[in-house]
């Protein structure tokens, strides 16, 4: 049986490279539709939240896509491990690990889950400024990597 | 030797809040302050932009309450395009916006209660932090976690259906709305498979209220006395005094229930409200001009709305409102933890209002927009989940925004949050020489009751580390504790 795959990007597209996750989804979706691959879905939002446990429960493989401030070489793809959340002051978003844990606790399902972390550089409220050039390059590299890898996953 | 304790959450971009608690030589809390390092540049950024872009642009402010900013901006621009001051839209325009707003209120309050507040209630303010979180709720109280997930999802779907998409929605435009609700969408929300339908949402809202009331009966000391203090309260109310989260007149009451802001037109808000700047916080301190800087501060949000309105115009929420009001014999309620009770009543009210609107044929047909004589300036207010939200714009001859002023809900609650922090610190930290995680959480619980939205627009991975630093009177560090690194 074909695997059901979800790509889920998150970030604020109004904040320069914080849009990397959502731009990844837009371009990957266009590419997938051109290639006519089946069983691949896309979603995006400002951030992850508790209802995403329900969303991912219907898939075999999940790729979360987010911008990163960490010192990465372009981008990374890492498997997501379960994580217990702490109530973090006033934070309203949760991590991929918490989404996965919640999915396991509520739905008894554990999709194979990965995080595509794409390094970004600028995060300001600047109109008419999209992704930085370096962020754009990292995005293209991440897309190329996943497009080449996709036949292995399917 | 006096000490200063700093609890400092750090975020990625927009700024952060920190709490400093000054202890005196006897380890008694002398003073506490909540400092907000708030991103205040947005008003400048929108200057020069075409006014019609504002309802979409303002969603860059925040990834948690973008719908509230979207609608408040649209309401301000309604005035500029001559579509009236909030009640001049077509029935379709106003009702679609209301549905969007109730969807936002519903999902935001659900997230706060189940994700942020319920772990403190279920496991205790000083409970095991490894369990005191949403996963702990899922392990120990699975039915609550399931309800939280599905109620959030329902509210998100309402927003998507009315705003057009989840991220940077475009539904509200100056003078109205840009889409109808489809028959398919209406059927989905009214008659969707269990549990994704509005009747189940109402059932679960009632269940959450029963859960809280049961908890309250067994934990009166915490719920009634934790960070409790008298204050004035401000919110919009409908012209007949009903709760109205989308539109109305501004009403303020003091701690005795006396009206101190008498149902005024919010287009004139600058006549009544001013903001004070204090050296130790980037966030301003709003106050009522008629009372003055010292005593003119007020609370906004769910508790304030219960205190200002005369009734709730939906039957099930009205019953709960009567129980709520009877608890204080009809007097204004100053108990911070009753914010949760009030929030749950608003969840129920929002669900009832969504059902009423979903059955309204105006959502599926009718004129979407209205225009009149264009003006230069407009103010848009609504009751966001966290309280009254102000958007004010003025445009130039080229239709560009030349002035913008925003007073967000969290800013309105600045003094109340500081007051709550001070009380919590005195309750939990007086006489203590060592700061435990439970004590730190007690301070956070006081802040969380107001559900402040400090910095949501960009995100790391949900990380918000808290750092506690103890300094002596000479600035020497005596202790440091890091939480959630």
C-alpha cells in the first residue's frame, strides 16, 4: 500500500526568512502536482499547535518544515523524537516533538516524523523584502534534496 | 542584604518579558515588576502603505491573534471608506465577520484553557513540571485533551472558511467581506460527523464549564484568593448593555460597579484613554483620563467583560453568566483566577453564536460590501480574546497610511498583570531564601491568567526559556535558575 505523506510548513510569511517553511510547501506542492505524485498532502500555518496532533494522525510519514536560527549548513533533515512539553510562560505554540507525543497519547499513532530545518538569516518586519538571497539558496537546496529523495520515500 | 530575582523568558525576534522580584533584607518581597520588551515598530512600518492593505499587513504582528488584528483593521477602514462605524455593513458583511471572530475567540480561549491553564489546575501550581503540561493532560485526562484538539480544529476551520485561508487571511476588506459561506461549508459545521459539528462543540463547552465549577468547589482558596485584587474594568458592550465581542460602545465600571466610562463612541477613544510611559518597561500603561494616571488603570478581557455587560445574548451562556454574577452578589469580580471561569463562559457563548450564524441565510447570499463617502481617519475596536483591541488609522491624499496607533489587549492589561505578579510573589516568595520551580510557576500562573500575547509572530520551536537570577543589593549574582532551555 502506498504511504500517505504530509508536508507541513510553518512560520510567519510576513517576516522575511521566517517564511522559509511556507515557501517550501508552496514550491513543493507545485512540483508534486506537475509530477502527478499521489498520496502526498500539504498544509501550513503560522506555528504548530495541539490540533496538528489530529492532522498528522492520518499519515504514515510527516515532514515538518521550519526556518531555523541555528548554526546549520544550509538545511538539515532530522527524525523527530517524542517530547514532553512544559507549559512555557505564555507560549502558544508547540514543537514537532510535542505534536508527535500528543498524537501518540490521543490517537495511539506514531507517524514517521521528520523536521526539515532550513537556515534563515533575517526576520524583520520589512515590506517588499522577501527571503534573503542566502535563505533562498538554502530553500532551493532543501527542495532539490527532498525532490531527489522522494522516490525512496514513496 | 536585599536581593533581586529575575525571571526572564527569551524569544527569537520580537522581544520578551521578564519578571524581577526584589526581596528585602528579610527575604520579604518588596516590589515586583513585569517588564515587557515589546516590538513597537509596527505603526511606523505601515506608514506609506496603501490603506486597503492594512487588514492583511497587520497579521504580520502576531501568529496567535492575526484574526483579531485583521478584523480591527478592517473595522477602522470601514470608517475611512464611508461604510459606517461598525454597524453600517451589509448583513452578509457583518455576519461573516462575526462568524470569523467567534471562531477566533473559540479556538483561542480553548487553547489557553486546555493547553496553558488546565495543567496548573489538574496538577497544581507547584506540581511536577514533567507532568504539568499538555502531554500530562493527555496521559491523565485524555478526554480533556481530545476535546481541546478537536475544539481548536473546529475554530480553525471556521476561520479558514470565513477568512479564506489559515495564514494571512483576506476575508475582511474595507467595507465588508470578500466571500460568502458555501452550502458545503455550512453543512460541514452544522452536521459534520461526530465530533466535528457545532452541537458537539456546545456540549463540550458546557462540559468544560462543569469541570471548572467542580474544580472550583474543591479549590476555593486557589481560585478565589490567588492574585485577587479590586480594579476597574473596560470593554465594548452592545448599546443595550449586552455582551458583544465584535462591536459596541465603550463602557467602564469601577470596583464597585459604578460606571466610569458611560457607553461612549469608540471613535472618540482619545478623549477618554491615554497611555503613560514608564522608564522600566517598553510597554505603555493605558489609563482613563477622567481618573488620572495613578488610579485610572483598568482590566480588559474575559473577566472585565463579565463585569461590564448587563447580560449575555445567548441562552446557555446567560445561565452561566447568572451563576457567575451571583457568586459576587452582582458586584464586579476582581479574582484573577476567575478569568478562566469567564473565558469558559465566552467559549460557550461563542459556540452558541456560531450556531446561530451558521443557520442564518445571510451568510450564503447578499451584498458583500458597502461604500460611502471616503474619509481620512477611522478607529476600529473589537473584543479580542485577551481584551479590547484598538486600531486607529489616518490616510493622506494618495490613499497611503500616514498615521497608525494600536493599543493591543495585553497593553491594556499592563498594570493589572503587574499587580497580579506582585501579589503572587508576595504569596509564594515571602520569607523564602531559595526560589523553587513551583514559586516561579506561581508568578507565571498569575500572568497566564491574563493570557498575554507577548511575542507570537515568529517562533523557534516553541522554546521560551525562563531564567531566574538572584542579585544582592550590590548587583552580585547569588543564584540563577534556568527553566525550559
